[in-house]
C-alpha cells in the first residue's frame, strides 16, 4: 500500500475512519507479521496520526483484536445469508451451501485468515477474539441445522455437537488448503459434505 500524504488527510466520520484503519491493519498484520507490525506504519498508510489510532483501539493488541472481530462479523453474515438463501432446497444442498460460503469467505479474506493461522502468537484480547470466532461460527452452523426438518426434533446438545464437528472439519481443511494450493472452494465443499453428510443423514433417518 502507498502511504497517504498529510495533505490528503481529511475529516471523515468515525465509523468510516475506523473501517479504513481496520482494512489497512489487516493487510499490514498479514504482510509484516504481528510482532513486526508497528502503529506508526499503520498510521502512515491510513494517513492519520498514531495517537488517533490509540484513541480508537487503545493498543496494538486492541487494533489486532478489532481486526479479527471485523472478520468474524463478516463471516457470520456470510454464513447466515447462506442458510436463508434457499429455504426450500434439500437439506444436503443447504448444508453444502453454508460450507461453500465458509470456504469462499476465506478465499476472499485470505489476509484475515492468515492472522488466525498464527494464533500461537496471539495473546489476551486478540486470542479471545479467535475463540469467539470459533464459538460464533459453530453456533451459526448449529442454528442452521436446527432449521432443517430432518434435525429439528433432535436434542439441542446433539445438534451442537454435530455443528462443532462440521466446523472443525472446515477449519482443518481450510488450514490444509493454505499450504496445499489447488483445491477450490467448490472442491473443498464437496470433500467436507461428502465426508460428513453420511453421518448426518444416518442421524436424520434414525
């Protein structure tokens, strides 16, 4: 990214400025690494002062956590939109649609996902944000499964367990894809649904 010169700095609404900061921070964290990223660099690229970023986020850890939280919100929106997109489609297709939404989101937000792959370097607020992503994503999967007639009569706990298994498979395959290029989002979806669906279908039939 090219730094903005001081002469180009203009007063913008807080929400818009925050979105700019987070978009830049996502790129810098992913490119430089968490430890090497400095608030000075982020401020220069956004075209604001470093104290302003501290005013918004409190610290570099706070900025990182907010960056991850932004990605979390976008992912949840994508999953929820997918669940409701085709309410009359067969259950397998609806599950596949959500899995595809997951992999497509990761492909479109590779920089944000790269931060999650380095979770060993995350501490405090940022680490908690990663865990919230897992919990919220699994919750979205579980709530979606409960809307399917084949599973709506199951105990909530059992549906929650199935959702954890489903999202766990998606996460591990997503990590694998990051180091083994060549598997498209559609192919990854087929792998997950084909592998897991027989298990879900057997529960539905029972």
